[in-house]
């Protein structure tokens, strides 16, 4: 989906509002990030909506967040993630004349979340849905995105509700370390994201120089020439969140800090000039 937003454009992901391990207890804590005119894009997993038990809480918190953005004078756009696959009708956004592709990142894995205990179920269901979409199920970008969200919806009852009870950071850490193969699968996914995202752009968005994702909760920026892959991390422990800010022909990647119980824009991590790939460069990389 193309979009002509008002700059500056602030891109965040993986707030996981309602998740018992989210560092955000209420969207009001994000108010310092949202001051001033412009656009904010929440790039998936903004709130917990996948499980029916979570959905009522998730929708309320997403509505509260939209209200806070409106009060701050910002346009708010919500991109669907695998935890909130029905929060909007947007599965991706094309920005800056095609130079920037924004999508949550669950499309990068046929198993959606290959580190999950239920990754095998996700892989099987995802393939069934893609096969059911016809001969272009794997090659049509919109169908690929649709299938990844549909998979999350159809398997919503496999995992326990995430808005129920309490789970301190230590318990979350223990959960992520069991079974013993799970940390290895998480690290493997982190390592694969830059290459997978660059390949996605070569196939479906050859002029995109920047691909902005979340999903794996590992913040950073990686150069896979001629592209740059940016992951904005998450608001659950332990690796932190960052923001991608698009303004005046550049992208800044900045750390998100926690100060006096509110989240604020922090240190500049990386800065890039925004321009789409030329058609010659796009055609050259597509053939690799």
C-alpha cells in the first residue's frame, strides 16, 4: 500500500500492548514520542489481538493509542502483525517514492515464528493457506502477506492468552530458554532476517533501498548492499526498542530510552540518505 504521509514519519514496532511482559503499562507513556505534527506508523504487534481472550484488551489499548496520537497532532497508521493480524487493512506500506518498504516481518518466515513451540503447526498451516490461494500464492506479494496473517488467525488457540496473569521479565527469560533448542532458533532467526528481508525486496520491491521490520525483537541496522535492513526492536525485555525517523530525505535510527516512567527518543544510532534504487541497480540485484 502506498502512502504520502506528513513528515517527520516515526516508525515503531512490537509494543505488545496488553502482553503481561510489555514494558508499556499504558499508551500514555508513549506521549513524549508523539509530540508535534507528522505521522507515526506502528509496524505490527502493536497490541495483543490474536487470541479471542486477548482481543478485547488489545482493541481498547490500540484505540487509546490512536486517541493519544490524535491529541498530539499525529496521523497514526497501524500495520498488521502476527499478534494483531486484524488491527487494520494494512499489511505493508511503501514510502518515499518506493525507497522504503515497511512491513512487520512475519512474511520472512514460512513458519511465521520459527522459534515458537508451535512452529511446526504454523509452517503446516501457512503452506496449506498459500497452496489454497492458487498458483501465484507464493509469488504474489499481497497474497503472501495475507497468508501470513491468516495463519496467525487460524492458529490463535494454540498458544495461551498473553493478557492473562503476570509474567516478570525473569519468567519471560526462562520461558524463552526452554526447550533448550529455542534460544538457538531465536538466534538463527536474528541472523537470517537481513538476508531474508533483502531477498524479499529484490523479488517484490526492487526499487526499495530500505526495508523496515520488527517481529524478531532484535533492534539494529544492517547493510546488505545495495539495501539497508532496519529492525526497530520491541517494548518487551530484553534487547530494547529503537525508532526509525524519516524526514527531509534521510532516515535516522534512534534508540528509545525510558525516563521518568515515559519513553523518549534517545541516542542517534545510524543515519542514511533516502533514495530509491535506480532501475539499473534494481534489475542488477534482482538477477542475483
